[in-house]
């Protein structure tokens, strides 16, 4: 579906996992995409081809969200990409999705591990969004990514969940300060999902999968389509009056 003035979304970390699925679900709604990848350019271009097969245009750009010193150059690249590909100065939706999993008991978490999580999950989205603000349309949308682990707890996720708790607070402040521009800011918080995240434990370990399914009201763990579909619904054209909210997409875990 190609229109003369398409909606455009920028999704970080969309060459694989949930980001890829989110991009494809948005493409099915006619949204055009800028996706980012860190290392695997080939994988990113395969996602671009999948998006374009659905009728939307897409471009893949390299970005390391842990390295804020590169953000100015990245923003300049986004600006030139918008001009060259869509003859536009701004885009509509920003999805801060890129991240890593890190499992370590609280007592054994190192400063290096903690600092890496800060850079990727908290500092990165904070300053990347700040740098991109001039390129986000008035009336646009921002979605930040959290986790069900800010509401319920499992051993080994203390540092990771702390970062995501910060993301949820950041979301509310962004929503307050950007509301005058008509920009909504919300958080999507996935539960246990069958992806390669965290080494694919939920997807590949049948005992873990079964245990988590038993803790979930819907009787199973999530699939990437569950999260991609929820994000696409959050960015649908009629959903413009919801802001500063945490939307948990967990099928009812730990109720």
C-alpha cells in the first residue's frame, strides 16, 4: 500500500526479534519504515525486503544505541534518508525497541554489566529521542519498550528491570513535556515471549516454557506476533488520545 504522504516509523533494533515483527505489522498497515541494526547488515536488508514485499518502502541504517556520541551523525543520516526516500523532513512514529538481555543475580551483577544496560536501555533512548525531536512530527507518537519484569519479579533480572523501571518514568515525563506538540508517549511492556532474547530460553527450553505458560492467564507464553500486533494497534490512526501509559502485553502473567 503506497500513498503520497505515508506514515513513517523509525524502529531501533528491528533487524530481528520483536523489532522485526513490529516493523512487519506496521508495514501491513501501510506504514513505511526506517529500521536500525547494530551488526548484521544482511539480516537488516532481508527485513527491508520483507517490508517492501508488503507494499511499504523501507531503509535500514546502522545504529549502536550504546554509543551516544554517534547520535548526531545518525540523526543527520535519518534527515537525509527522509529527504531522499520520501521527500519529507519529518517522520511520524519513533519506537525505542533496541536492547539486550542480561541475566545475573543481584549479588553477582558487575558494574560493567550494569553500565552496559544503562547505556543501551536508559541513556540511549533518552538522548536518541532528544536528538530526534526536531524530526518527529507534531502529533506524532513515541513508544518506549519496557518489560513485564517491572511489575513481577524473577531472580536474575534485577539490573535489567531497574533500567526498564527508569524507562517507564522517562515515558511519563516525555508525555508531559511533549504534550504541547500533540506528541503521545507510551510504554509497551512485553511478558515472556518466544524469541532469541536471553539466548532463546523461553522459546527453546520446554520446561521454562511450560512453567511460564502455567503462570499466564491465557495459558501460553507470547509470540512475536502478539507484541507486534499490540504495537501496531497502539500506533493505529484512531489511538491518539492515550499517553503516559504502560501497556503490558503478557497475556496476563502473574495475576
